[in-house]
């Protein structure tokens, strides 16, 4: 598939089609009452359903026809954008675009006759059936092999679906390795970047936060991560006044969230402290004002929590900063992951983006960790460094994630799993985090280079145990 056609196809959010000669065979049939009817192709109907299911794209019909069978067919396929007996197609298109808040580049159109020409010049992607008029085919980005009502719509729909599924994997911009501003490289062939997720496990205490940073340094983690929220945005209004028992007494939920949120003084201290002890730090930003707030500091990257993967306003604000973006994919479908990466790619094909496999259960059962997703994501989004954000108890599965290719790993970190708070139970304590880092580094060392060789340490047992010894080793001294 041509790259330019693919780039156009991934942007599409609405496919508009003519009816006569595209969705139908162009013939005229009459019912018992003399009403004009149309003959539809079943495969085209399936194309409407597949576009909706696999690409999240709705279909609209703009036609000069006014047939009862067209109305019935649209109802069956749940096409709500049905415009019949249209005399001015471009005007109807403008109305649809304005009402649905779309850009022209997000609309595709498929037509076959001269009355489709003007509207085809207005949209981002166009197609025509094999039997369309020559001038229409010349205007079209994609000319179907199928004739009008014999499957042209389905063919075009499948092309768009395929383009959206394959666009990320063919993007030449992603190299598989991202270099941070401090020179640290994360990605294929590099040591795994190990993140101690402090989150809100500081319980609103700067002293606890500093102790956690010290323990992360002692464990030889590469980075610590916090969470930054604007409580008035992130806490639903109906939960503001719900009363909760907290270490500071009984208070409303909104006051509790304010109590655990660090401000400028705390983060300024954290910034200086992390620089002093030599560890990277960054945050998961949960809302746009939090990104604005964090831009006061020169953090190494931004993390997007799984809950925010579909928050494109937030993603857009982070992209504006130019800092590397680490996406987490818990509670998400593959299509939602694709859409987020497509959004980043459309902003800048060279944008430094990471993707973490995750399951958003706290703690997560082993049977729901699904570590093979690391391979699945690496195969699908080639060139994007794939990591793992774990919420399980125990360490072995996180070490296994690195053995399976995770370019970075993240685990919640606490001084004591029995401390008050929602994330402590699924967190790793300091001694455990030291073992985790040690085991990951041992795994990386043990992985080697994949080239078979005889090591010096094997020469003595070779000469003692092997019956036939290769000539190159007979005279080689044992070290």
C-alpha cells in the first residue's frame, strides 16, 4: 500500500458514500405500489459493520435518491447520517463536518458520477468503483477493482481498516531506541530502565518521599516516579463530600486528595534532592493543568497512566512539551492502544514514545499478567520500545518480563506494604526492590550475545571429560 494513501486512511473518522452505483447496483426496481426500490450488495453491508467494529468509523449516505429500500437498509445497518434527495451534496457535507466537529481530512468519500466530483475535491480520502466515469476515477485516491454495487464499498472499507492496523508497524521513524536528555538510552539492546513508582505512597509526607528516593538509589533503580493530579479535575464531583477515615482523621474525599498532593515547594525539593543523589525522576500527569505545573521542572519524561490512554487533550498537551512520552496500556483494547500511537505519530512521526504492557488490577493475579503481550506489542509496533508496568505481588514475573524483552519496567515502591493507602499492598518494599534490580541485571548479563563459543572456564573439563578434542583446543593452555 502506498505510504501517502496509508497516511490519509489512518486519519479517517467518517466514510461518506453515494448510494446509486456504489452501495447499489444502479438498477431501478419497483414495489407493489410503484415505489422505486434498490438492490444492495450484502458484502457492502458487512463493510459498514466492520468499519464500525474494527476502526471505530461510522458511515454516512448522501444521495439524490429517495427510495424506501435505502431507508430500510440504513436502519438495518444503523446508519444514522442518512441524507436523501440531496440537490447540493457539498453543502450537506459542510453541515455534517461542522456538526460532528470534523476536519475535511478526517472524512472519506466514495462516488462514481459527475455529481460526486465537487464533494470528492473537498475531503481527505476518496475512492471510486471500477466502472465509475473516467473523470471520477482520475480524481479518486483509490480505484476499486470491484464494480459499483458489487463490493466496491467493502473493498474500500477493508483498505481503510488494513491501513489503520498496519500504519504504526511500517512507520520508518521509530528506531527502537530513545535517548533521554541526560544521555541514557532506553530500548533494544540497552539495559532495562528500572523505575521505582513512588506514586502517592509518600502519603503526603515529603520526608517519606525522600526516604523512598534514598531506598531507590540504594537499590540502584534508574528512576523514581510520582503522580501529579489536580484534585478538582480528577475527583468526580459526586465523590467530593464522601467522608473517609484517613491518617489525618475523618475528612471529605476531596480534602483527602488535596492532602496527599504535593505542590511547588515539595516538588522543588524533590527535584533538587534527586539531582543531589543522582537518580532520574518524573511523574504521571493526570490532567492538563498538572502538565502546565510540571513544566516548571526539567523532568526526564512524562508517563501517561492507563486510565488516561484515551484522553487526547492530555496527550496533546504532553506532546507540546516535546518530552518523551511513556504510555501505559492497562484496561485498554488493542484498538485504543493503536489510536493513541496513531495520534502521537500524526503529531510527529519522530516523537519519542514508549509503550508499557500493563494489567490494571491491584494486586494483579498471575493468570491476568499476560506477559506474552510484550511480544505482541513489540511485533505490532515495531520500533517503539516496549516495557512492563507491573502491579503483581512477588518479583519473578517482573524479572521474566525483562527476559521476554521489556526495555523498561516499573513497580510500585513503598517503605512498608502495611502502610495506610490504596497502592501499598501491591508495592515492593526496599529489600525486595534491591533483589529485583539485582536479578534483572543478572538476567541481562546471563543473556549474552547469542554467539556460541567455548569459554576459558570450559577448557579444563573439556580436556578431562571429552573423548575427542578439536585440534584448536589440544594445545591451548588451561587458564
